[in-house]
C-alpha cells in the first residue's frame, strides 16, 4: 500500500462521507422547515414522535420506502424511473466541490510499517480550479430531470409544470451567471478555496490611489458586491423552485406540477434533489459572499493557529480546521434558515410577473453590476498607477 | 476527475438502491383501470397530452441560448481583466469589451421592445 492507494482511499471515504451527510441532512431539514414554519404561524408542527418530534425524521424516511412502487399506464417507463435519479445527481456533484474548512497539512508519518510523505488534507470532495464554472454548469443540468419527469408522466399538468420549471430555470440562469461576473472581476479567480483565502483578511480596497484597510470588518465578498449578492440570492431562490418562485408546483393551477404522477420513494428523491439544491445555494452564498469558513477578526486560520499552538501544540492544525468547519456550518445553517423564513413570509408570483422579473429586472441589473464593477476597478487602477498606459 | 465520477456513481447508485428497495419490499396491489390512468383531478385523461407546446416556451429557450453564450464569453474577460490592467492595456480591453457589451445591451433592448418576452 503506497501513497497513491492511500490517497484514493482517503478521497473515496471523503466523497462517501460528503454524500451521506448531504443525504441525511435532507430529512432533518424537512423537519426543521416544518417546525420553523409552524412556529412562525403560531402552530406547533411535528412534535409527537420522539423528543421535539425529532423521530419524525426516521418516520419520513421509512414510510415512503414502504409505499407501493407504481407507474401509471400512460407513462414512459424508462424515463419515468430515470428522472428521480437525475434529480439528485447535479446538486450532489456541486456539493462535492465546496470547501468546508481550511486544508489540513499532515506531516510525514508511519502507518502499518509504511512511510507516508507530508499530505494536505482538503475538506472538500475534489479541489477544482474552475469551481465556479463547474458549479454553474452542473447545477443547471437539473432542468433535464424536471423536463424528463414531466414529459414521461403522460399527464397534461405534469407536462405544463415541467415546461414552466424549465423556462423559469433557464431564465434565472442568465441573471445568475451574469451576477457572478462582477464577483470574478473582484476576486480574479474561479477557485472556491482561493476565494475564501482572499476573504479571510480585513476589508481592503484602494480608494483614489491610496490603500484603505478597515481593521474591524472582514473582507467578505458582500462588501465588494452587495448588488451581485442580492441578485445571486434571488436567482438561487428561483433556480431551486422555492417560494416565492414555486410556480412549477402551483397546486391551484397544476395539481402538483412535474411530479404529479410520482409517489413513494421516487417522489422523495425529487424532494432530496430540491433540498440538496437549497443546501448547495446556501453553501455557495457563504463561499462567494460571506467569507466561506472564515470570520476575519477572530476565526481565521492564522489567529486560531496561534491560539491553539500555544496550548495544544501538535493538535493545533486539526483544532483550527475543526473550528473553521463549525464556523462554516453556522453560516450555512443561518442561510438555510433564511430560505425557510422566506417561505413563511412571501406569497407566490404570477407566471408572467416571474418571467418579467427574471428578464427585465434581474438581467439588466446584473449587467449593470458587471459593467460598473469593471469600470470602478479600472478607475481605481488608474489612480493607483497614475496613467492609463503601462 | 476520478472523485467526480465516483460521486456521480454514488449518487446514482443511492437513488437506484432506494427505488430497488421500494420495488422489492413494498406491497403490491393489482392495478385497476382507474388507478393506472393519469391523475388529472378526476377528469378523464382523454385526449393524451398534446405534443404541441406554446410558442413562448420556444422563444424563451432560443433567447436563453443566445444570451447564455454571450454571458459565457464574459467569463474569460473577467478572469483576464487584471492581467490587462497590469500590462497597461486597461483602456483597450475596456473598449473592446464595451463593443461586445453594447451588442448585448442592444439585443436585450430589442428583445424587450419587440415584445418577444410578453407572456400573455
């Protein structure tokens, strides 16, 4: 067993852990959402099974497994069974690319009589240098799952719901990818890990020739790109078909939308896909605009490393990574809470309003955001160097 | 590359496994005609869904492809922007990109003005 085998093993384990924790977080999120919505509406929500109703998580998983597996006679069988599979693959792939904590550098060590060189353990499934493009490309593939589900159902309402879902997803895809142009102009990288590193310092910007630093504020993306962050968040809401953009499942018009014909575990797989989309959206918002796993004045790898180095010695690296991981989780769950909060607050759009918002409001604003960012960077660069040319 | 493929197959395998459990262990019932028909709120599902789809969906799809490709071209620009600035070519790249962005804006304006996106 050499270095290569160990690396493969570590990578495999990592990916298994990431996927399983994503999958097991979904029933928990469903429970959390039901409780949150209930409390916001002066109800109690699920509180009968187990403490705080937490055993509801188990019940929610076992019950659909024991439901009859059924496909109507008008369905196209192959595609009908393929669609739920396709629904959970794209968000799972994006989730693997997100950095959850600071890379841990292990010194060389001996294991079972074999020597292993120094190894950098990344807290992410795979470290991509084109993370942003990968996330955009892969997550938009989930439109296929919706279209295939609606088309193969052989149901008028399913087909209409799927068409609506697809049109909505691709319309907001534009604003989403254009809002990110401003962010890439600021950070000058497509790598998630690199982005988080840039945001781990204090807020710094060059202002008419002089470098200004605000020592008490973290250098998060939202301070450089407030409009972009807002646009991206709205686009993520629409992409994951959440309230107020849940037109594909408007019960009053479409029965249940693209998954009318689905039941049992196949329906649950669609729900896993939807919740995984929300998780991906939260994780990406945190990584892009809210400093990822860092929180500048206290929780950065430098300050934590110094703190732990004095007391814990050789465990400092591991403890730092763990503390930063918890920081990430806190931000991540805060964003998930915001998604639930919005669901409890806002009513649904009408479909033409939805398309108008995407094409005539968000797209021009995202465009303006990108142009203004480029021009501002150009002007500050001009003042910094005192001339337009070299 | 390999980890991505691995994650892909784990996700697909997990979903297939769950569906498999359901097929194997869940109770089966003999389907009747009513049960096997499409669920359309009690109306008889006849005729089947039409293959004719309103043209506005096609319009949206076509416009999406054009605009998405234009936006993808902005990514290399955004990545290379600092390099151009560092070499003193900032004005050049801004002007060149300005022409491209002007066409983008013109397209967006034309699309809205010609009511290609009017959804009624």
